[in-house]
C-alpha cells in the first residue's frame, strides 16, 4: 500500500515538473513576433512617448479629439506579411520640430522577451502555491490511509474530501471569476484524490479488483469530462480520453475473457475514435480532437508492446485478428493524418506480413511453404516498386535512392526467405523447389535485368548460391538454376557499360567456377567408374581446369595491352585465378601426402593424386611465367600496377616452388626451380628498376641455395651437414664480393648492401628454423653460422666506412651478437650425439665473466671514443647486451647482481658521455633492481613475491640514500638550483638535470617505502614510521620541488596530508571507524583549515573549506542517524551552530541558511511521527494564504507602473489609446464579459 502511495506521489511530482518544463518550452516557441504582439509593443512605445512629453510639458493642450489619427498600412514585405504597421504621424499644431523618420532597413529583430507585470507575477506565484498546497493535501491523504482509524471511517472521509474539493472547485470557478485559479486547483485536487479513493475502496470493501477499476474509471471519465467542459482545459481533455481508454480496459478485465479482449478492445476503441474523427467535423473542432488523435496513435504501439510481452499466452488466431485490426488502423491513419505517411505505410505493410505469418501458422503450413510465400511477397513488392516507381514517388516523399534502397531490402528479405525454405526442405520437396519453384522465382528478376538494375543482378547471382543451403538429393539439380543465372548475367553484361559491365563479368566468372565445381560433383555422382576418389577432389580438379582455361582466355584478351578500367579488372581476375589455383594445388599436395604410396585417395578421370598434382602444378607454373612475360611488356615497366604485378608474380612462383617439394617426385622441384630461376635471371637483365634487380637477384640466390639443399637431402645427407653446406654456400660468395670491394676501395652498390643486410638477418633466422626442424641445433653449426655472420658484418662495416659512415655502425651489431653467441654456446649443455664439437669449452661462470669483461671493455670504449658518434650505437649494444644476457641467464646468482651493477654504472656514465640527463632514469631503475635483488639473495628467498614488505621498504630506503648521494654529487644543492631536463635528447647541463632526476626518484623511493611500511606493515611502529616517512617526503616536496606559486598553499597540503595519515594510522591500528565518525573527523579538519586561513587571509579558500566542512557535517548527521552515533551527532550540531555564527561574522547568507536548515531538519526528525498533521497544516495554510493574496490582488485591479508626474503637467490630457490597446473590462464590472470576449483573463490561466 505504501508503495502505491509513494508511486502516486512520484508520478504527480514528475507530471508537475514535466508540465512546467513543457509549458516553458511552448511559451518560448510561441514568443514569436505576431501581429497582436507588434500592436501591443507599438502601443506601449506610443504611450511611453506621450507620458514623457506630458511630464516635460512639451505636449500641446489640444483635446484628444483634435489629435491626428494614426493611420495603418499593411506591410507588403515578405518578412512582415499580414502585420499591420503604423505609418509615420505628422504632428499638428505642436511646438515640437518635425523630424523626418529614417528609411527603414532590413534588420534582424531580436527575439522578444515578455516582461511580466506585477499582477502577472503575483498570479503566477499564487498558482504555484496552490499547486504545492494541492500536492501536500494529496500526500497527506496518501499518508492518511495508514493512519490508525477504522477503515470505513477513512473511506468515508476520503470520499467526502474528494467530493468537497471537486464540487467546491467547480462552484468557486463558476461563481467567483476572480478566484478561478483557486477553483481550478481545488477541482484538480479532488480529481487527484480519485485514485486514492479507488485504492481505499479495494482495500476496505469486498469488491474485486476489475470491478473497482471499472467503477472508478467510469466515475473518473464522467468527472474529468465534465470538468473539461466547465474549465475548458486541454490538459483535462487528454486525461479524459486516457481515462476513457482505462474504462475500456477495465470493461475487458471485468468480462474475464482473457488477455485478447484487452487488445481487441483497445484496437476497436482506436479504430472507433479515428472513425469519429474522420466522419465528424464537430469532433474535429472540439477540444477533445487532439486528445482523441494522440490517443488513437498511441494505442497501437501499446497493443504491440503488450502482445510481445504476452507472446506465449496468445495463439496464432489471436495474432491474426490483432494484426488485421492494426493494419486497418494504420491504413486509416494514412487518410486522416498528413505527417509520417511513409512510416505509417511501412508499418501497415509490416503488420500485413505479420498477419500473413499468423495465418500460415494457424493453417499449419510447413516452414518451407511459409518461407516461399514470404519470398514471393517480397519479390512481387520489389517488382511493383520498380514498375510503379513514379506513382509511388508522387504519393510518398521518396527519392530514387530511397526506392533503390527499398528494393534492395525487399530482395534481401526474399533471399533470406529462400534460404529458410531451402534449409527446411525435405527430400520430397527439394527437387520441386530447385527445378520448378526457384526458377519461377528467378523469372521475377527478368524485368530488372532488362533494365540493367543492380539489385536484380545481385539477386540472380546470389540465388544459385542460396540453393546450396540445405539438403541435396542429386548433385545435378542446382545446375539448371546456375545456367539461368549465367544466361541472365550475360544478358545484363551485354546491355551495360563501364564499371558495372566489369563487375557483372566478374560475377559471371565466379558463377562459371562454381558451376564447374557442381559439374565435377555431378560427374562424380553419375559416373562412378570415372571418379573413384573423394567428391571434393573431383570438384576442385574440374574447377582448376576451367580456371586455367579462363586464365588463358584472359591472357589472350587484347585488353591486357591497354591501360584503363578493362586492364585493371583483367589483372584482378588473373590475381584471383592465381590465388584459387594455389589453393587447389595445395589441396592436391595434401592429398598426395595423405595417400603416399598408393595415391588412391583421389581418383578422377582415370588418374590418381600424384599425376594430377604434377600436371596441375606444372600448368599453373607455366601459366604464371607466361603471365609475367605477357604483363611485363616494355610499356608497363613502371607504376603502381606494375609493382603489384611483380609482387604477385614473384610470390606466386615462390609458393609454387615451395609446393613442388615432393619426396616421391623430387625431380619436380628441380624442374620448377630451374624454370623459375631462369625466369628471375631474365628479369634481372630486363628490369629497369634497380630495386627489383636486387629482389630478383636475391630470389635467384634463394632458389639456387634451396635447390642445392633439396638435392643434398634427396641424396640422404645429414641435416647438420646440409645446413652447414647451405650456410657456407651463402656466405662465401657474398663475402668474396665484399672483400673485392674493400680491396678496390669501391663503395658498396645498392644491391650488395641489400644482399649483405639480407644475409645478416637471414642466416640467424635460418639457424632458428634449422634448429626447430632438426629438434636441436649442433654446436659446430651454430659456431660456424656465428663466425660467418660476424665476419660478414665486419667486412660490410669496413666496406661502408667510405660511404654512409653513421649507418655503417649497424653492421657491427652482427659481430657483437656473434661474440656473445660464441661465449654462451660454448658454456651451454647441448647434444653430444652429432657434430664435430660435442663438448663445451667452459662453464657458465666463465661465460658470465667473459660477458661482463666484454661489457666493461665496451664501457671503457665508450669513455675513450665518447666524441665519436658514428659508432655510439654499436658501443651501447656492446655494453647492454652482454650484461642483459648475464642478468637473464644467471638470474638466481650473484652474477645477475653484478650485471645489474654494471648496467647502473654504465647508465650513470652515459649521462656524462652522451650529455643527456635521461639516462639517469635508467640508472635509477637499475640501481633499484640491483639493491632489491641483493636483498633477495641475502634473505635467501626465491623471488620478490615472497619477500617481506619491510625488506622491500628497507631496500627502497637504501636506494633513496644512494640516490641522495648521487644527487648531491651531481650538484642538486648548488645555486641557482638546476632545472629538470627539457624534452630534447641532449642537454646543456646534463649533470644538474640528472641531479633533479636523482632527487625526485629519491623522494619517490622513500614515498613507496613509507607506503609499503604504512599499508602492509603489521607492527604499530612500522605503520607509524611509514606515516612519518610519507609526511617527511611531503615536507621535502613542499620545500624543494614545489614551484614558488604553490608554496603559499604548502601548509594546507601538509595539514590535509597529516590528517589523512593520522586517520589511516588509526584505522590500521585500532580498526576502521564508523562513517559518521570519519565525516565528523573531516569536518574538524575543515575547521582547522578555516582557522589557518583566518590567520593567512584567503577568503576564497576559507569559503571552500567551509563548504567542504558543511558537506562533511551534513553527511555526519545523516550517517549518525543510521549508526546511532551520539558523539558524531553532537559534533555535527556543534559544527552547524558554529557555522551560523561564522556566517553571521562573514555576512554569508549561504552558511546561515545551511546551518539553520540542518538544525531545523534535525529537530523535525525527532518530531517525525506528526508528518500527516504537518502536511495538512502546511497545505491548509498555503491555500488560505493563496486565496487571501488572490482576493487582495483582485481588489487592487490591474497594475500599471506609472512614473512620477509633475503637478504642473498632471492635468494635461493623456494620449488616446488605439482600439486594440484599450483596457479590457474586469470580470467584476460586467457579468457577461468573459462570455462576450470568448477568452479568459490573465488570472484564469
């Protein structure tokens, strides 16, 4: 019961605020300069001018009858059509010099803002007061339901109260025109009490819910309808129609015939209301018309939502009647309403489809039949839209683009329906569907194909693919539909030009390939003697053969020799052919591998897997080489297209060469490789592009080396020996070419440079691949590869020193990595079953020493050659890479600590040698890692996760101490203080900037140490010590890191920090206090801040602290009520008492009102048992005050603010008002004034 009461109150409040905002918006929308407003504005200006002349004594004493009338003319401008504007007046017999009015100019008028008079403002305030009073009385009535009185007495009191308010309001409205706002408020209060009366009746008397609903809906309909007529209120007209809808639903509920009656009654009511609005002119002119129209449009949406909610409760026959009535209602709105015609038309079509769906369900049609019905409905709609597009566009606001979109959507839905039909078709209906129904459906696309419509082209292309969904009885059944699609696309292809023609050709090409696959399946099914393997293999071989035939036709096409759209699309088709051919050849290779030995997995046209693989691979390679010769004509050597052709050609040939590695036909790889190698070598001589010369030469080298490797493998060489031979065959020729360049002091050519880079990258990658393939690399092979890479890198560096000196240092990366590999490989445990180096030369400790020595030598080299930047990157790699390898390799030993120390020292040195302070960040990180790792080793734990938090804190404190020494050594305390490093790499004062970084990181380390001790500590001393350390860091930050502008707020920050740390320490030691206690504590902190800012005058901060403290104190009072915390409540009350005094001291009304409201609400909380009495007293008081004020305003009459007038000019005649500016007669002056004028006075609104 209480929930319903609260719901009614919330809805009333929401309706009030929504209506208020809506009224303001409508008032702003209606504040346009109409003729009446322009007349009133002109009259006010006219009167003001005469009043001014009367006060200054410049107005003549001519009687009003002799004053010249003000003529009017109708403006003929486009912006003032229908507006009467006054013409300039020539003054007669006045002493004022005549002034010539300036020529009017077209100006943008500002939007007028209506200024309310004093009377209008008072009436508005009275209305608001009455609304609030009515709301309070309704709320009091809702609370009265739970009052301790007999139920029947409460019910009688409720009825009497509602009737008294309703009748009293109507009588007051009719008898006393001056009290019409009060009468309207009283009547509205009585109507608002009706739902509460219904609830009280249902809870008190033995009456069923539907009967109570029906009785009070009828009473509400009569009462609201009568009030609407008497009060002439549009709002009540909407309420009356909505209550009429409620009455209809209540009658359906009273019949107890199921949920369907609700919906049918609503729909019939909607249709009846709209028929009344269509047939009766009187209803259209009445005040109920808009409400009827709006309700009739809302009811269908409500019915649809309700039917969706009750989906499982309704049957298909029920839905049929619902959607049939919805269709009729939507078609009726097309005649009645002129807006949203297209939306209503689409909604009618949707409900018609739903009606058909319900009918199909009721008739128990199969899914296939239902889907086909919908497919033909959608297809016929699409054809109708195309054939009758002009008439459709005239009746609906549509463009050609919208029609095309609609047709596309309809055809898409038709295809979806066909997919569903095919999916649910059984073996009996599948043949009829594919051979009769779908070809008939495809004939619907014929009008569009004759008109070269893109939608129909897409449908005829997709329809054969749709047939593949679902069950298939015979593989030859879809061929008829595929043949129709190819014929239809050919018809459209010959009727179109440009891009559409090319796209149509592509689609036809795809369908031809799919048809070939279907044909292969049909051959496999119909001729078992010719196809003994898998059906997929037969399909793919047929597709590949047809594809190669189409590929030859594309190469013979003359368009390949011409530029333009045809050439581009031909190239795309050839590229697609390449991709498809590669995929099918790859499948054939998989078949060969899967059936190795017998090759009977794929038997097609008397051939098995291996012959088909050899034939198709050879033909595809030959076609690829011929395509390269055909497309690499001299006139097509450059451009983006030529580059793409070269990339595709080279990639495809490499893939085909990779597919040719078959053990049982190992000569095939040599043949394919030889042909491809010859093709690349020819391109090396023919190509005019230097970069492609390099690419072709590199590919030729790769082909040659791989052929050698394949030949050695076929001859049963060991894997390690084969790879060693491969590495040597790659390195020796290129190294020889580099040495020849060095001897003749020639700079490296571009192709040699790229080959060197390729070898330096390729050999390590090849070693990784070899190790993965061999299940483990041989020590000797790795050393040989490292020596080759290091030697090649040194040779390339020496050869490049005469050219690109700065980039040449990157060649030194190879020997550096090679040395590290040699050191680590000789210390690693590897397999001793093969190779010529089966035992290691030293252990891990010796390797770690060698790597650290290498890093130290690199540090010395960094200091020695610190001014030579052309080898700086190589030296940096030589420093960091060995140390990082040691740190990762020996992570659980002291060697890792030593490596991290070397890195920290190196980064500290780089600040000086590289003149960049940013290396100090790395030094800080490595120093922290070193100290923490040393603590881990000392404690003997496995990792940082199991290390105690206090140990981490002590390690960070030690790190902070070392960073403090570094900061002091780099000049942190020198004057003037150094700045932080700028964003650039090199700095003018790197030591000073690094000192700032060291000092800031020291503060960060101490802060983290204090945070860990404070938050993760167990003992009280660690928690308090961590808090003290954090506070100390805060003090250091305030004194050394804050800018001068922020130091004025330093004490504020320290007070807040200390307060937070004290509260946190108390929480960790004694337990988390209650929320009210926390808020009380924060309010006391705010008091301390206010006292501080009182001594250090800062009014803005003092006000902000007071507001924050007031918020905290308010939360204290609320939380204290829930937690029963008396101390917190006392603190909150004392705070607000002091706040009132402080507000009086500062003269701030905000704090005075805040404190007063808080104290008042606290007092009212203790008197909360008398809420009902409070609401009644307040509501009656507001009504009495509003009525008294309304009577007083009515007696005062209309107020016009007049300026003071001199006694000498007080008797001057006033200027006459225009006819439309005459004051309206007050209702009290004549009983028929309101009826004669046909409008209401301002106070009646």
